[in-house]
């Protein structure tokens, strides 16, 4: 995977607070103050991405397809038909990690 295609979602407020604390603590050094001020500017200017909250689900109702005899199950979040070993629901995007509900 190319590095420029990676997107890592981080907690903007937590990161900004860390740098703000460093800036507040650097009152005796002009260099530190300039550095942490520049970091805060970079954090504020960082591009945002659209993201949706991760849905969690679990497989329910295992059954065999009467035509192919292959085993299937349904997603607890959307009732879509998925494979028994699928880690993600191909219909609603929920992660099959065993947590209940469609949060
Ligand atoms: Zn689903």
C-alpha cells in the first residue's frame, strides 16, 4: 500500500490539547514557544476527511443456500446475506466483531 493513500483518523481535540499544554509550559523558551505555536497552526490547518461511525454486528441465522448448498448467515445490523467467515458486512459495512446492535 502506498504511503500517500493511507488515512489515519486521530482525535483532533486531544492532539491539539497536548500541544497547547506544551506551549503553555514553554514560557521560558522562545524557541519552544515558536515551535509549539507552529505545531498548533499545522494541526489546525490539517485536512479533514469524511468519516462515518463504525457499525458493529454479529452473524445470525446460519443456513445453507438450497441451490448451492453453501453456508450463509445474516448480518444482525441489516439482515443482509453474508458468508459465515466474513469480517465485514458487504451490504451495510458493519464489522462482524460479535458486538450487538447497529450502533
Ligand atoms: Zn449488514
